[in-house]
């Protein structure tokens, strides 16, 4: 039996983790995926039913990116707008099955979060509001609003796959991120969110 050198095993582990974590980028009209393909940091892959994810704490303390995106009123906004209380930013897309699967649990959690934290879902669809607004109308979400980032500025800054949810403290510093879909009503998500409550 031939032994595989350990560097190759490490590369294989990262590639497998990336396949567990979530979707890659939406392909552009020319059939090519966008710049900055998925990069999943080391962490333990977990899954419950249809939800598979990794918790990544390697960016703890980093400042929120300054990339602008569009709010529900179509005005330009940045993450700095939300400073003053904890912020959960969910990067997702309508074409990403794990993103869509976790959205009802994210919406339910957002509805219960009240004033203790802000939850926004920022769509990374290249077509922007043209495709995201009709999706929101059909989905019947109660708390989340359609934020859009068709230039993928936030996803580029995160250098991650979809879905990725990043939790920032009230000062705009990252606490952790979840790469992949998680049940936001589940015990682990609740424990993670308690970390930024102070």
C-alpha cells in the first residue's frame, strides 16, 4: 500500500471541508465563477440533518469590512451603519440551496432578537434586486429585509463560501463566523450568539 504524504492529506482535508461548508460563487454570464473562490478555514465540520457548517474563530478581533452594499430602500449602506449593538451578517444567494434552507430559521431568530442585536441577510446575487426582491416576496419572511451586494464586496472581504454568517460585536469587531448552513433556532447557534451579548 502506498502512503500519501501528510501535506497532501492536509490539502485534501481542506478541500473536503469546503465541499461540506456551502456553495461557491455564482457563475457570471461567461460561465466563470467570480474572483476569490471559497476558502474554508480550519475548524470542525458539524451537521444536523440538512445543515452542515464550520465555526471559524480565526478572524476574531478583525474590523468589519468597509464595502458598501444596498439596503431595502436601495440606499448605499456599510456595516458601520449598524454599530452600537451586536450584528449578525448572513451572506447568502437565492441560487444557493443551503442558504435558502437556513433562511427560515434565520428569520425566526431575527424576529426574536429584538433590540439586543441586529440581523441582516445580504444577498450576493449578481442580478441584485431584480431577482432578490421577488424571492423575498415569495418567501414570506417576517423579520429579514432584502439587502443586496451584487458586486460581492462583502463576500470578497470575507474570502468565504456561501452561506457565511459573521457575528460582530457592538464596536464592529468580528467574534466568529459560521461557514455553511446552521439551524439558527438550535442549541449551538444560541450558544454562539450568547458570546456577543455582553
